């Protein structure tokens, strides 16, 4: 396009000089042609911009991270003139489309259309647009370009996955074996106080067979839990201070880390409390699949606008009788570290999983006894860091 613009300017200057020096029919014809062509080309571009149409559709708009769904994309020319150069740009940072070229130029004769049925894959948790972002339309002389912003973008809601880590980088093995909430010994130690319907994941030992036979569905015993949870998982749902795609990317990593750690501890039968803030400070225990499901739903719907961050939550509720505190946060501050070091000085293990750009300021705290920091950089995958390879 730049080359054509330079050539046009040269021709306009040459024809203007020739007209002023020589005149004549041929000279004036060239002058009017060279000076009129860009005007006609610009009017053509405006016409195509107004008349251009894009159609797209997706099978479902509520998806799970990593899921692939059918996607239909169509360009059509319902006019009586040819569309000479149309280039369609797709959202490609948070999602991907199979079999479609980003840099392909499309040309359409009157009545012609281009339809593609393919697959779209969503890569991150959150709410965002997928499919067509914009179209770049050029005139027939390739002098001008206009960007057509697609007004009806496809908004999808992407739910997080629960990663299953085999060897968590945050060490809990030294006491995991001693704290079982679903063990047979625990079930024999505490009498049941009431019955509830069976939930997938409950121990088969907890089933009350007599009550199940009477009710013709499975019932399990509820037990009085007189033990304190071993681990506190603090989920920092405060604002990351980012916008757009960067915000979605960092929030996705925070959610994945929280769910992965909670799932690992749950599968290891470690008693766990999750601590977070939305409209108020909340503590959610996870000792059954129902608790894990509740935490998943909270993570899936969270909008990261909590009024309290990690330092305030740790100060308010993190000083209980926990063996270990795991903090998942996007910001390491001096305030957070002072509270963490104070708790660690009482013999408790403090782990901080920091997701975001690393800095020397963060690392200066790592030598404090009892406080261990695991850094996950923006460009790193959470599983590559938290799932320790053995």
C-alpha cells in the first residue's frame, strides 16, 4: 500500500507540472485521470465498508478451559460490485481457530460467499470475545485502508479446569499422612449426628445401609469434626490492576493455582480451610467432594474485585492453629511479608505462591525462616512450576 501511495503522489506531481507547462488534451486527460482515480477509489472503499457483511456462530457460549467447539464463519457479497481486498482478523491470544489463515486476502465477485465450518478452542478462564475481531478493507488501487470493527462479537464464558498435580511443589508430605478426614479411623472415632444424601466422592464406609434401604437411596453419616484443619489456603481475589487480555491471563493462572492446590490436598486427605474475600471475609472448609465443588464454583464466578487483599486476610484470619498456610497471590508487598514472617516465627510453615512478574524486592524476603516463596512468571504455565517432576 505504501508503494502505491508513493507512486500516486509522484504521478500527481508529474501531471500537475506537465499541465502547467504544456497543456493539451492528452496532458489534461492524464491529469484528470491521476487526480480522479484516488477519489473514486476512496468512494468505493466507503461503499464496501457500509455494505460489507460478516456472519459467525458458535455452538455454545459457556465452555470449559481447553474445550473445542464447532464454529462457523462466513463472508458474503450481496452487492453488484466486486469486493477486491478483505482481510479478516480474529481474536487469537485467548482462543484459537483451526484451519483459518489470519493474513489471507479475500476477493468476492457479486453474489459470492466464503463459508468455513471449523473448530474454536478457548485457552483461558474468564469472559471474553472470540471469533472475528475486525476486518481490514482496502480500495481497488490499494491506496487506502479502513478497519471494520465487528459489532456483534461472540462473548463466551469459560469455566476453569481443576488440574491434578501428582507432586505438589509446595511441600505438605511430611504431615499429610497423619491428618486424614476420610480415614476409617476417623469414622470410627466420632458418632454420627445426622444423615445426608450420598455425594459422589464420599467414603463407602460412611454409608448407612439400613437408612439407605429404607429410603431406597444412599445416605451417609455426618460426623462431628473435632480436629482443626491442617492447612489454610488463602486465595487473594483482590484486583490485579490489569485490564483486557492481561487481566484475564493473570486471573486464569491464579484460579488454576488455587484449584490445583486445593484438589491436591483434598486427594491427599489433608484437612483444609480456604480463606478468601468477596463482599466479606469467608472461610470454606474442604473435607468432601461437596466442599471442593463449592470452592470450584466460587473460583469460576469470581470477578477479582475483593475489597481485602492477602495482607488483610492473613492478619485477620491466618493466625489460627494451622500447621501450614499457603497463600496464592499476584502481589508480594512488605505488609504481607511482615504478617507472614510473624506467623512463621511461631513455628508454622508459610508458603507463598506468587503469580506475576518477578522482582528483586520479592526475592529479598526469601531467606526469612519459615517463609517459602514460589514464583510463577507471567509467561510460565502454572503446572510446569507447581507440579514437581520426580
